[in-house]
C-alpha cells in the first residue's frame, strides 16, 4: 500500500480533483493507496516544500503543479 499525503493550503479547491485522479490511476494500476490531506502550514513545511499542491508518496515529495498528468501520477505510484 502506498501512503500519500496531499499537501495544500486549505483555501485551495483542487484537492477533490487530485484525490479523484490518484484514486482513478491507482485503481487502473491495481495499487492500494491511503490518502491523507495535510493543510497545516507547520506540518507541510516539515516536508521541505512551499510549493502547493504537492504530493508526498511513501516519504518522497513531488510538485503536483509540475507533474499532474495521469501518466505522471502513475509514474509516482510505480
């Protein structure tokens, strides 16, 4: 199972779209995922990024703004 944290600001309305995309791609690739939203600024800063939204997958940080296609997400889950 992949542990995924979606780092974003609480004012961002993009999280439902990101969550749905991750769930869709994970289902297509037969990958189990556990997704958690992280909106607290102190907690997000612990991952060393100020770019939002970002994904943390099994401890590795990805800038979702730069890598946001289904193919990108599939590669992150691989």
